[in-house]
C-alpha cells in the first residue's frame, strides 16, 4: 500500500512541500523523494525512507556532536553554501562561467551542508574571508578550495590580464608578484586601460601621493600571491 504523504506534513525539522521525481539507486531500487523545507529555511530533497524513519531530521543545519559554531558564522556559511550550489546550477545567469565549463560541487557537499560547514571550520574559515578555488578549471571540493581574503580572491580570476613585457607574454599579476609591485596593481592596470605601453606602465615609478588610490596588500596576502604564482 502506497504511503500517503501530504503537503505541509512535518517530520522533525522538515516540512513537506511536494513530491519530487523518484530516484533509482545503484542497486536498482526505486525510491520516492520529497522536497522539504527545513525550519532554518533551506529546501532539500529527502528520500521517503529517510524522512519517515527520522534518519534525516533537518537539512543538515543541526550540527554533529563536538562541532561548535556561532549563529552569525552559521548564517554566513549557509549563505556561501547556497551561493556555490546556485553558481554551479544550469539555471545560473552566468552558467557559461561554471556549469557549461563543467564546474561542479563535490558530491559529499551537495545536499549536506554539515560536511561543508565542518570542513570550513577546520580549514581556516573566519569572518571576513571568502571561499576561493585554487584551480579555476576545477570545481568546489576540499582539495581545491580555501578561505582567503577578498583581495587574494580578486587576483584569482579567469579574466586575468595578460601583457607583453620585454617581449614575453605573462599575466600582469604574476609579473607584478615577481617584481614586488603588487601594491601598485590598481594604478598600473589604470595606466594600461588608458593606453600606456606595457613596459612603461610597469616600469614607471608610481608618484608618491598619486591621485589614484590603491588597495594595499598585507605581508600575508603578498606571500600567498607569491606562492600561487611561483
């Protein structure tokens, strides 16, 4: 007899929204699946057997024992988690930068925010940092992700500027890292946009008190950039 699950029915912290498409397990068994809304507001597809037996009680926001997290950090990590899932979805407005390039979220993070949160807490997460992929050709996984300052994240982009310096093609970031001029990045990029010759834009000293204000990298950030472009 088919078990009747109604819209609005609640199981622990999960409220049923609707029945989703069935899934077929590797064993060949077919499972019914329900889209549920957690008390925290996050929506997740749950297999009927896990929902009905209480094996899964929430979207994953209920931490495993021993993991402590402040409520503000929890909200921030939840927001980041949703953003990376959305970014890698087919319907993302810039899907050509992620989904169509094969950028995915590792399976153990999909529909399991606990795994993502625990990894973050154990791998350098703190307020003010952003998640960054070491290799932009690969997806979101513990091996390819790290928490960095927004400044470091800004230099690790696919739209890197390349220049011809002294007859050699090189990324502007790498060149400035080698010449210890990263703190002049904004000013030098502005020169290039204004049509300066690449050699002149890089080699001409930045005047003290120049009107063009730039973000100063900390020593720690400079070391991270140098290591990346070694």
